C-alpha cells in the first residue's frame, strides 16, 4: 500500500484480494478498512485513529471523491473498490466461512435470509449481535473466545465508522485467525428486514452515492459532510505539496 492523503490505500483490486486470500490461507489475521470520506476526514483530524487505520492489513478506497482527487493530483487513473461490492463478491464465492458481528437481531435475521440465496452454507454460519456500549467497554477476550470457537475465515463487523475500526484493532490481539472487515451499513443494505438500501444505479454510476445518503438521512449525514468539506481542502493541498516535493 501507498499513502494517499496520509492514509494507506490499495487501489489495485487484485492486490487487495491476494492479500486477503493469502492471509486466510496462511491462517493469519488482520483487519480491512473501507476508506470513504468520513473515515479519511476523521483519520486526518485524529492521530490515534489514523494509526489504527494505517495498521490495517489492507485498506480499500470506498470513496469516489478520494479516487478522483488522487487521480487528479498523481495523474493516474485510480478506481474505487466499494465495500458493498466486495462483501457480495466474497459471499458469492462461497469459499470462506464467515462470522457476522454487530447490528441488531432483526437486521441479522434478514441478512441471513438474503445471503443464503447466494451461498447455502450461510445457514450454518454465526450471526451475533453486540451490546450497545462504548468501544472501550466491550469484553474483547470474551468476544474473541466466541469467534475462535467458530474458527471463521472472515469476520464481518457492522458497528459504523469510526467505532468499528477501533473495535477491530482492540479485538485483533485476542483472535487466533481471521480477516475482519469494518463495513458499517452493508448489513442493512443486504437485509430483507431493513428499509435502508444502496443508492439507485444512477447515483452509483456517477460516484455520488453520498448525495443519495444525504437526501435519505440528512440528520446523520450532514455533520459528516461538514467534517469532510472542512478537512478536504487542507489534505488536498498537503497532498499536492507532498507530490511536488517527491
């Protein structure tokens, strides 16, 4: 991975998949962050969180604006690897045992119903809620014991950013093996019990899914957009300076 806007990112989908596959095959462990505008802004304003993101196994670019800005500055074509697409891709592979962690019982039930359509073995996989509490208050050894007993290849974590990235970093030392993915609302997108869905293809093709989310949930998304708009000019200028100095 190389640093873009102070965050380690891998834009090559094949390299991302290879890193994940090699880790699973070798019974290694680590976590993957799906970097979009909110995570990038938070990482650049919080040194501790930045360290957590940059200590990941690999990070994917889940933000069209990030890929666009990187392309403009470095004069190369960078493309996103959207977390929602990676999630369904790996489920449809039907090669790995997954553990689904977080969100609500109702969402998890609906998620299981939907994912079985892609991989029948999902019916024998674990779907586990977590108590609502601060990230510092989880019993990480107990959570890890539950996961280690199941011995999954992949642990999908749905707690929302930036909480889930901190959670994964704290859980990692207690795991025997497995690759964790912090993918937030993706459980909701794929649950038959959720009204929250991905943006229509029109927004996806234009790389403007964030606009759809803002329109659907302005109360949640407006503060995030403000943070992004406040942070982006500074990190954009710093990236240009770094480019000129190298």
